[in-house]
């Protein structure tokens, strides 16, 4: 079962807006259990991309994607991290 995106964050760490003036953002928040959640928001909707305990790895993935890619590229990079985290926990 997918984690709920309704979990209230303990602390919003950063909001990334890869396109100047764009409506699309990625937010990274620290949750009450100490894990981190990356959420992509565009327009009226938002999508949880991943949860991880490894903040440094998450930030490195996002940084690499933002430098080299497009909006869809950074979403794909974080989703890839999410899939890796799921595989490790299985």
C-alpha cells in the first residue's frame, strides 16, 4: 500500500522551483518519524514522489536532475530513488 500524502510534515526543508516563474515545485519535508518526503506539485494537484531516510542522497538526485534535465527528468529521478528504496525494504 502506498504511503499517504496526508501525513503532516514536521518541517518543510526546501521548495524547489526548477523553472523561473513556473507553477511546478518539489517540496522536501521532514516527517514526524524522521524520514523525508519529496512531493511534486503542479497546478492544483500534488504527487508524493518518494520517502527516504537518506536526505543527502535525495538532494543529490534532485540536484543532478535539475542541472541536467527537464521537469519530467527531475520527477523521474526522484521516482527512481523511490523504487530503489522500495526494493531495499522488500
